[in-house]
C-alpha cells in the first residue's frame, strides 16, 4: 500500500526531458528513396491503419523508439532502436551510434518527430507487396524518412 502511494506522489514522478517527450506520434509521412509510401489521409501504398511511433523514456538521456500499425485488422509493432537524447537548436536531437556509411538523424521539436536513416542497416522498412527495391550504387541503400506528430 505504501509503495502505491509513493508512486502516485508528484514529488517522486520522473520529470525530465526524456519523460516529457514520451508518447505516441502519429505518422504523417513515410518515404523511401523519394517514394512516398504513406501520407496521412492521402497516400497508403503500405495499406496500414493507426500507423504511429511509440516514444518511451529509457533514461534521462535516452529513448526507446518503436513503430506500431494495424494491417489486415491485426495489431503489429516493432521496437527498432534506442536513441541518445541531447538538447538541440529548436528541440531535441536524437542520435544512434552508426558505422559509416550508415546514418541516422532524428529530432523531436514542437511535438514533431522526424528521422532520416539509411535504408540498409538502420532504416525502419515497411514495404507494400512486390515493391521494387532497386539496386543503388549508394552503399547506404538509400534513405528512409519518417515524420510524425504527437497525439494529444
């Protein structure tokens, strides 16, 4: 009983940058190599519903970032990365240790989550059936771009 009361006490709640950024961010746009596969309310080549990014506090300076969606009436989800959090110019920068030529660039600013990552290795990939991924001379495999807005 005492443990429950301590957990409910405002003084003991975690209130740091990572905690304030946690939540669900509805995917607004999902693009691979310049091809928009999903744009909320307009384009849905991947045939998903409730496409979102789940941001969880790992520690004061790190977040777990996962993707969740419904496809064919079935809930799907996949946690794909842990990112380090640092204050940036207009919000927060997210970083992941990468080995060149792979890359990851992420931000959370003004309730918007944005990431660009290399398709090979780090990028979250959700493709429609029979999607033609062409061979690219770029060793990163190209770029995955995701933009999502925080749900209230």
